C-alpha cells in the first residue's frame, strides 16, 4: 500500500465513524513524523463563536491516533490502537478552523515502539498534539499515551 493509499484509507476510516464523520475531519498532511488534521470551525463552533473544547480535544485525539496507526502500518504490523490517557491544556480561544498536529514525544522512539509491539504483542508510546492559532500561538495542547495491541494472525 502506498502512502497516499494509507492516507485515503485513514480518511475513510474516520468517515466510517458517525461522530467523526459529523466533525468533517480531513487529513491536511503527513511527513512521516507528524500528522496534521483539519476540521472547519463551522462544524465545531460554540456559543461564543469559538471552537468547542470537546471538538479541540477530539481532533487532537484523532490526529495522535492516526499517527500511531500509520506508524504501525508502516512497520508492517497489524494492531488495534487505543488512547490510554491524555492531559489537555486550553491556552486560548480559537476563532478559526481547527488544525491539529500530532508528533512523537521527544523522549519516545518509533523503533522501540515497533520492536516492543513485535516482541510482546503490545506497546505504548507518548505523543504530543496541538492546535495552533493563526498567529502561530497555541490554542490547545495535549500530552497522551497510546497503546497498540497486535491482532492475532489469521489461521491458514
């Protein structure tokens, strides 16, 4: 599967979940290290005209989940990915579209994650996600741990 195929499959997977489909989330970019998602403010606006807090955390959660899912696939592994825990800080109101970016934490390593998943059948990894402001500041940021659990091999 090519990278473009993987990104299309990720978008289709997001669209297959009714709550996520309603969020109008799309892949805005992926460079192998960071996944960016876009969601229009019009689908996430609150009573103050800014982005709804639940939408901010949801789009960041989806970006981090998608990044781990892509990295599992790129490692040639088959696993389910789950969010284990997260901590969110709301820094400033966002009056524009939501642009979430997820990256691996500085002290984490994709090779160790993949090796552990391959050897033990499960692994966890720490990520950071953020939604920026148009001026370059940060609206919201999240620290999270995700767990991947390898699927059993299909019987032949």
